[in-house]
C-alpha cells in the first residue's frame, strides 16, 4: 500500500510540474539575445529583446570547465549573475543535456532579475543565441 501511495504522490508531482511549465512561460516575457565572443570568457551582446540588456552589454564567464561556468551580465547600474552549462555544444559534458543558463541574482537595475535560457550557436561558435524567459521578483 505504501508503494502505491508513493507512486500516486510521484505521479501527482509530475503532473503538477508539467502543468506549471506552460504557466511559467506564459506569465514571463520571452527573451532573445545574440552575442559574439572574442574569447572563451568575454562576450558582447549584439542584440537583445530586453531593453535593460542592450547591444554592447558585456557578459563575462569564469569557472573550471564548460559545464560549470559562472556568467555575469554587466549593464549600466547593475549586474546579473548566473550559471551556464554549455559543454554539450563545445564537445564537453553530456551531449544529451541541453545547453542552458540560469540567472537568479542581480544588483542595481537587475535586482531580483531571473532568466532561464536555452543556449545555441553556429558551427563557428559565433554568434551565440539565448532564448527563454525572464521575470523580476521572487520565485516563479
């Protein structure tokens, strides 16, 4: 009986999470950004659908490898800090995992900024594209 209850709880949780995903994307504005990188640790935004991160914005990366990068978006009067895993795009890490970045900390005009994006690129690794959703405030 306990195992049936566990299965029912797990199934209910999965159904709730599946139902939540469309509501997160529907409630959050779509986000698109294009950037070019001159090194593995420095990129410049060439276009963005989000006015607070305009063309010319710098994005810097640090970390031990492509699957564990800390990314910092620096805008006038603020920053956003997040984590990126892009190893599947550059030959590192698990190719079954999507390349992604998740930002959940910000300062100044990007305080309480949250961003979740899928990362794609061209065969030449320039430009790079971020597509996803953003929001301000607490959890979503």
